[in-house]
C-alpha cells in the first residue's frame, strides 16, 4: 500500500538508514520513513471528512432547505454588528438595520468577528493567510496592540489563570507568532511586516512594525484560538476549561459580556448584548442547525471500526486500584485501567444519535 501511494524515492532504496535517537541500528528506507507515511496518510484521510451537510449548508447552497423562523432569527443575530446585518442573508451585498426580538433594541452581537466564514472561525486556513497571520486590534484602555489572528481573550478566566498563547515553549520561545516576530525570531530577523504586508488598515500592519506611536506591543497573553462551531452541539463542555455545560450557558456568558475583563488583553468585541429569552433561544436554534446529521449518527464518511480505549483509572481520591503486573512480572505496581469499547458504526451509522456531554439539554440555562 505504501508503494502504491508514495513516490519510489521515499521507499525504494536498498541502503540501510540511521534513525536519530536509535543507536546501533539501521533500517530499510521504507521502515525508517514509516512515521512520514503514517502522518501524511492520516492527514489526507482527515481532509476528506468535511461536515458540510448541515441545515445551514443546505440553506446557503440553495438545496431547498428552509430554516425555521427561530433558526433564521438566530442566524440574523449571529451575523449582526453595530445594529446592522447582511442583506440578503445568503449573498450579502449591503447591510440593513437589525434588531433584537423586541423590535427596538439594535442587534450588536459581532459573533462573526471571531466565528466568521464557512469554517465559523477566524483561525481557519482561509482566514489566516499570508497577509492576515498577525493583526492590530483596539483595546479597552483606548490603545491598540498586535495579536495572532484568530486568537482572543474573551473573559473566560483571568489572564494570569490561563496564560495560553502568552506562554513559552521548552526553548523559551513564545507560543504566539506575534511575540516571535517582535523578537525577530523568524525569517532571519526581519520585521513583523514580512508576515502581513497587506493587512487592512487601521489595525492591520499598516504602517509596518515600529510605524506607530502606541500600537507595537503584543496582545497574546490569555488568548485562545477561536474554535469552529460546526457540530458544536456535540462538542460540550465549552470553552478551553470546560466551564459551560450547554450552548444556552455559552449564550448567557456572552450576553453578560464575559466573566473577567482585563483592559489590555480583553477583546472589545465581547460586550453586554441585552438579549431577551427569545433571542437566546433563537441563537441556540441556529447553533443546533450547524450539526451535520452524518456526524451525529456516525454515518459514512464519518463511520468507524470498533475500538477499545483506556478511559481513566478506578480508585479513590488518594490512589488508583492495582492492575495486572507489568510484562516480566516486574516489582512496580501497575494502575488498573477502565477500558471503554465502541463498536463499529458501519456506513449506515448508528440507530441512536451520539449523546451530548452528560446528556445535557443544549437549551438549558
């Protein structure tokens, strides 16, 4: 199978190859490159798994899908910003006024600032292109800063609780490209504008690095990548710390403007929304319409073979139960595993849908 899939230069040598980290052994080229074959194959397979058949997809693709009144209102709210929304919603060319369910309050949710486009994330491959990897953003303190596109601090926890992209790897390099570029760590020490020569003014990198009075510092501490929202019904609990159980709780979180604000790192697009009960229910209805039923029922191409995986260890708060001895009957005790087995789903999928986390109702506050 490897020979059929890969060019012969990666497997057809008769020479023996040394592998870094493995002393005193040499391997056939096809064996030495096994991790490359495996990684590329898994990547190529995963790229075929496109969950693009939700109600929302069929609606936008003009396949005759009609959204419910609640789903439509949720879509309009989701795409609203500063009291306006796209019109027409399927092929927006202009913007028209948008209101909450009370018919008076302007709708200003700005969800698409972080969850825009078909991938519903500003951190998508399409969004984070060569001219948009790093951008400038306004801050609550009236200044602005440079940040990694698609990464935001939305007030889930205080910055110092979860430093996230502002942390350092084992080599003392920042996880954020912004700080790496500020440190001239990439591209032979060239300036930041090498990443984003065409970013949009005023908070794109125009002017280039060091071309502003107060907008050349980093803003990556406490920021996390905006997740895509497809099949979000099935991916709870929500946020990087699992702090919200249901989609309704997520909506309530954003309705109150987050839980922790920091004048520097906090994303100013997160603010109090003044949503009523109808608005909240409509937003949840829209989010549920992002579920691809093939994923929900593990139907082809999202079917899978049977698999058994370790799922924690039985025991108490102070220790785990002892399991079978290690091979060779060594003296070291071995923790007992809980093993969870999942049967094959088959091309036709499961009879019952995948359960939501803890069986929670997505509309429950």
